[in-house]
């Protein structure tokens, strides 16, 4: 089995030289990082509809270029063409060379099956150094080698309605986090404010500043569409998992599954959306109702009693149907088909500043939050073995793969490798991507049980919590 797994890894990993370096960003460009792995300045694709993203009409823009992938993949021109091939859907991973991703991280990705013109996922893996800032009093601190901080950073960005927002976030979000973490150097112990809460606040602020930068630059830099963002920061013994969107992360520890995020969709955030529509009815433009009904109300049902629920309710009750109830519901559909204002299927993320209701001028951005939910895992509280991992995946993985199936794949793949073999984590990432993609058959990409595989872009990070790359 070991030879079969290794053979599959060798077959899937692309070879080739590194792409040319990216020009510096106009903002936050003086950010040193210990191991740069940001995507290169690259061709952009025109806006395209995405299943969990926007269904707003595409805009005609002159693309700066056609396609880009993360720099750490080191794709040759031929590798880049294979990465953009919807028919072959070759799995891409960093080359098996001496220069690995930080922390022996595993990574794999595959393009969608024709859902959008290009792969709209992006990824970033960095080791970032944070210089100390002046103290709170404004008095400069004496120079010291111990003033700075170093954090590990991983980011997955699932773009929709174009890849511009995901590409920009993959380049710059870790730099915003670095700027916010500079304040930790002048933190003094206060019983009401913990160190952990300051890191969480720094990450939340960074997401907001990233979103504001996208708003400022969306015209000049053609930052089309939006993106979900799933970010991991390791700092001073703790792992911070920040999620805004429908990507997810889990820890698999000694066979146990520990969820480290949750999805933010019209269904999971229904009450928040309805409350905003109730408090600010002008955002609904007279076209939508904040109330939810089991089905669309028909004019002939005026005056009848129908089931409904509002922003305060988890259950259902009856009300008499009035004229305003004939408006389109703010949240409609179920499961992966649920949409806000019949347009977008995620309720948190970055970008989407130009997003409008189809055939309307009504903006959707007021209902979308850029703030992540941040969960914290203390690595020092548990002795981890080399088979304990943190798995990050875009929704292309989780749409067809359960937590238990991921845990089973972790056990099956890692047991085929020696514990000190750092390539085991890339092999695991590839196995997860292959398992979600499926194999081509007469009727599309199929899983072993003949169910449809994921037709979406799939991106996976596997971060080992023990063994090679140990945080110690």
C-alpha cells in the first residue's frame, strides 16, 4: 500500500520552475516575511457565477491577465496549463523538493469541472515576523532582539463572481494581521483584557481593514467579486482559526474530531439577516420581506392564515397574509440552494462591494459581514503525535465529504508513511482532494458509491500538530 500511495503522489505532483516575482502591493508593501509564499501578480478572470456565491450579472472588464495559482506550487507554463484544464482536473501540489512549506504543511488543489472559467480558490502559507510598535505612552522602546513576534499563517480564499477578491486577500490579509499584531509588543497586563483576546481582536480588525481596502481599490485594480476566507494563525502556543464564509476546518486528534469553524450561510445566519431587515427596512427597497414562509406566498392567499417566522423565532407560527407578505423573501431556498435576496449563498466574507440584486440597483453588501468567527485551540494543553492534524478545506471538499470520512482518510493515509516522513501530509492533502473530486465517468465525476463528486474548486491544507514541524 505504501508503494501505491507514493506512486500516486509522484504522478500527481507537478514540476517546473518558479514564476517571476510579484510587483509590490501599493498598500502594506514593506512587510518582511520569513518565508514568502504569496501568489504572483497574475492574469485575472472575468466575473463568473458561483454556486455558493453571486448570481449577479457579469460585468465587462478588461482583465489584467488570465490565470494565477499560488507561488508555492512553483508551476511551470505546462503545469499552469494543466492546472487550468477543466477536463483533466489534475491535482496540484508543491513539488517534492527540499524547500517545503512551513511546518511541513501539506497542500493540494484541483480546478472545478466547468463551474467557472478559472480556479477561483487561492491560498497562502507564510511565516511572518512582527516588529514591535512604540509603547502605548508613545515613548520609543529601547531596541531589543526580543521585541518582535513571529507567527505562522495559512489562508484559504474561495472566490465567487470572479477571482480578484480571493487573489487580493491571499496577497495582503496576512500583512494586515501583522500590522494589527504590532500592538502586542506594547501590551501590559490588565486583568480585564487577556493576551488571547487581543490576538482575536487583531485578526478581526485585519479582516475589516482588508474588506475596506477592497472597497477602495475595486475599480482601479479590478477586484471583482468576493471571497470566503478561512485563516489560521499560530502564535505563542495557540492556534487561532478565523472563518468568514462556508469553508471549514477540523482537528483530527487521536481519531477524535474537533470542529474549529462553522459555515455562515443564509440558513445559519437567518435571524441576523432578518433582524437587520426589520431594523432597516429601507435596505429591502420595497422588493423584499424580512419574514420567512415555508413557500412563496401567492396573491390568491391574501387574508389566509399561513405559517411564518421572524427574526425572533426559531419555531413556526401562523399569521394572516397581508399585501407586504407577497414580496420576495429576504432569505429563500434550502441547504446549498439558500440565497440572500435570491443572489448569494454565503453571508460572510470579503469583497462583494459591487454586488446588486439581479435586474435591480439594490445593494446586497449591507447584509454581508466581513467579520470572522475566531476559535482558539491551545496546543500546549495536549501532547500531540505525528498523526494529529488540522485540516482546512474550501466547500468543494465539505460538500461531498463528511468529518468522519476525512478522519478515516487521515488514518488510512498517514498509517502508510513513516511518522518522520514530511511528505505524508502532502499525500494526505492529495488523497482528500482526490476523494472529493472523484473519477471521470460517462455522466461526470463520480465517487466510489457512484454519487456525484464535487464539481467545485477544491483546496486543502493539512497542518501537522506534532512530529515534523512541531511547534516546540
